[in-house]
């Protein structure tokens, strides 16, 4: 009975109370792989038997129930506090019917020791033996300490060698990096030295041209003074009886007088030239120069980056061009990169602020819903149109808004629409034709002269966010909307001539100004797609970089495309070479359409802080900004603080632009020094 009971509990463990004959003793542990594998299998089976049925971990402080099941003491007691049954068989059970299972505890300790012998390191074996009271002589301990000391020294030496190797690798890498930077600095200094010499030589040439011009002016002044002196002498003595004698007798004195006058005038000219040479220019010119210098220093890091980028790109990408045609690369001692940077520096420092020169006062200011979502100039910049949630397209004369400060400016054309408008686009070849897109997906072409719609296209299934006339083909226009479709229309046809199905909602579409076949599409998938309409199976390029929806796309030139996004950035792309050029940061745009307008040199966009920001295309930071204050918006601070810029538009390539806010205010601003 005892033997069978013990075998049921721990079938693979030898029990001490009932010793068995030596013949039945398990074989010793021999280093034979096959037997070791068998023992591993036995141990796995044993593991299943020594797990607590409650916590499924190895039993700790084993207790046996009256029904013959073993559990962890804490697991069993905790169970019996809530229930009065065995967790394994459900037999009625109380705390008085559980007993310590010393046999299982002992077997488990041996099992743990066996596992430790297989998995523990020699140090752990030795540490365990010492804890168990292993007797060791002093001589053995001395030898062991000596051995451990040697081992420790060896490990420390290896670790030190490893650390030195890592340090040496780092220093070599740092040296290489610094040498590359030093070489780059030497190259940059070489470019700067060359450019300083070129600029100084150009200044000398300009000074010589100025001297030659001043010399010609002095000669002209001398001749004029001499002629006046001679004519005055003739007029004075020509009618008297002794005119000849008087003229002859007093010739010397008159010549002396005229010479004195000439010398005085010449002395005045020389003095003026000397003052100019000394830099004593008029106060206004000096003030402007100082203001431009201050603007340079405020944006010095950005300008430095721009200069070095242009000079390095010139050396890296066009050495063959310079060798083949040095005159093309150098003009009057200037490199092409320096010429390019001088253009940037000139246009960047030309303006430093925005100034309000006029305000459009119209009747919509008295309505609660007066947001202007689009504002556009016509082909000759004489007229501009506004549209928004007021369901009206209003056309104003720009000159009357700027030159006539009336209490209310009335539009010359007022065209009612069926629903709220989102976007406008003037036909740049037909002066009186304008297109609109609205919240119901309708694209409408209007005749401004009659105030009537010419054509209505209702193929979009949802909101049409954008519409644009082709600059090179006046009868073609493109639109896109929330139905994920780009549609191309012809004003001579009643339905779309081309359809592009896309995977994301479309926020903006724009024709390339130099082609009627290429269209840029800004999408809610954070990307800008560039299509050739002759093959729409896939886009020519996909520009990625924005982290939120692309709200606007605009062309600065045939090859430069700007995009705006609700990630508070603008980006510039090269559509010819499929390259990102620059990222602009400074404004705030996280959820609204705040407008974007561009010309050849500048980008202007709105901000949700009710500000307008101007960027130079070569510089990543804003060059100027203007905030619409509560006094300008005729509202209190709390209301004005909730407004944002909703639409902007340049007046061609001039420094003048129109700006509209979500509160309905429309202002004319101009870039100023």
C-alpha cells in the first residue's frame, strides 16, 4: 500500500521511507545522450504532476487534501475562504481536512537540486556547496583565491582592451568626420574668397563707371556755364556805341568772373562727388540700406545655408558645363551660384514687412456667415472676385477699392449662386469668364458681363473643393472633390472629357502654367500627385513629405510646385526632376483652409492665428508677416482671436496682395522695406 501510494504521487522520485533493493535502484547518471533525452521527457511528465492545479506553478509548501490532491498552501487556503470544495474534484472540503505533504516537498526540493545541477554554472555549484556546509581547507581556499584573482585580472584586461578598441573606433570616426567638415570649410572659404574678390572687382567697375559719368556731367556743366557767361556778356554790351571796345576792354574782367563762377561750380561738384565717395548718401537711402542689413542679420543662418547650398551645388553638378563654357558660368567675374544668390539676397532684403493700404468694406460684414473662401484677380489685375458661404460671387474694381476710401464698396457685378462656394478661377484668356466650385459638387462657368452661368457641370457626387482654368488652353478646366475624382472639362462640351479615379479625397487641383496636359493634385492622403493627362493610368510623380492632408497646390513656374498642408508646412517641389526643394515653417495650420498664393519669387499663406506670412522661395523661414488685430477686424479680442486667414491672392508679380479672413474682412496689403 505504501509503495503504491508513493508511486502515485511521485512516480519518478526515489522515496526514502521505503528503500528498495539495489537491483531496482535507477541507473546512475551516465553521460549518454540517449538516456539524457529520456530523462528530459520524464522530467517534462513530472513537471505536469508537480504543478498546482490552482496557480499552475510548481507547488510551494505542498498541502494534501482528504481527497488526495496536493496544492500550494496559500492557493488552497485562499480558495477555501470563498468555497468549501476541492478545486480538483469538487469534494466537500474545509481547512480542517488539509494536511502538510512533507513527502512532496522533499521530492520537489530534490527536483530543484537536480535542475540546478544541469543548468547552474560552476560558480553557482560552488556557491551552493558552500551554503550547504562544504568543508574546504585553507590551502584549497588560497589556491582558489589565486585562481580567481588571475581570472579577474584576465577579464579586466580583456574588458579594458575592448573599451580601448571602442574608444579608438570612435576617435577615428570623429577624426574622419571633422576632416570632412574641415575640407568642406576650406572649400567654402575658397568660394567665399573668390566671391569677395569678384564682388570687390565689380564694385571697382561700378565706381569707374560712376566716375566716367561724373566726368561727363562736369564737362557738360562747364560747357553750359561758359555758354551762359558768353551770352550774358553779349546781351549786356552788344547794343552800346562802344560795344566792341567795352567788350574788348572788359574781356579780361568778364573772363575772370566767368572763370570764378566755373571754378566755384566745379568745386561744388567735386565736393559733392567727394561726399558721395565717402558714403554720405541721402538719409533715406542710408536708412533703407541699414534696414536691409538688419534684415540680413536677422535671417543670417538661413541666408548662409542658401548661399552655401547654391555654391556647392554649382561645383557638384556643373563642373563640365563650366569647363566647356566658362563665359556661361562666369559673368563679370561672378559664378553662376553667386549670381543666383545675389538675386535671392536682393529680392529677400527688398521687403521686410507688410503694410495695409486699403480695406474693402462690403455689405456682408453685417451678416454672421461671411467667410470668404476664395479671392482671385482676373487676367489684367483690374478686377477681382470674392466667393464664400454668402452664396454670391462679387466682382470689384481694384483701383476703386484702393483709391476711393468709401464707407461701403459696391461690387460692379453680383451673381447669386444656389449653394455655398469654395473656389474661384478666372479664365486668363477670356476676361469675362470665371469658374466656381461649390459644396454640392457643381462646377459652374459664369459670364461676368451678363452675370449669368454659361455652363453647369453636376458630375461630382460630393463637394468640389477646387477648380482651375488652363493657362495655355483657355477652353479647358479641371476640378476635384470629396468623391475622390479629378474631372477635366471643356467649355464647349456639356460633360467631362476625362475622369481620374483616385483613392483619397481631393483638396486642390492646378494646371501647370506651361502645359495643358500636366495637372497637380493635392489629396487627403498627405501626397501631391502629378499627372500627364495623356496617360492617367498612373501619375508621373508622387510627392511625399507632408504628414497631413495637402490643402493647396500652386505653380511658381513651369518646374516649381508649392504645396500647403494642415501639418503647418509649405513644401516646394521640382516637378521636372521629381525632387523636394524646400520646406517652409512659421505659420499655424492644423484644421482649416487658410489660403495659398505664389508668384515667381514669393509664397504667401494664411495662418490660424489670423496672420498672413510671406516666404521667399529660397528661404525656409518667413521674411514678413502681418496680424489682423481686433481694431482692424472691428471686433473684440475674443471674437477676433477665433478668426483665421481664409483666402489670399497676389496681384501678378507685384508686391501687392489681397487677403480675406474668416470674419469677412478683406484688405489690400503691400510688401514694404
